[in-house]
C-alpha cells in the first residue's frame, strides 16, 4: 500500500482550518447582527424619546 502524498494531508488540514474559520465567522456574524438589532432598537428609542421630550417640553432643549 502506497502512503498518501504529503500535499493531500496539507490540503485536508487547510480545508479543516477553512471550515473552522467559516463556522466562527458565521457565529460572529450572528453575534454582530444581534448587536446591530439591539443598538438600532436603543438608538430609535433614544431618538424617539428625545423627540417626545422636545415636543412635550419646548423650552427644555
């Protein structure tokens, strides 16, 4: 039985690393999406809150 050429082993290693990186990127992306949703929610709330305050208290700002 012949042994595998070295490049096959390195290709498998690279593919494994690639898969790991992709999985981490996907996990990271969903994390970023959550942060963006949360951040947008707070931003909208703050802007709306400021607008309501400004409307309610014309002399405050």
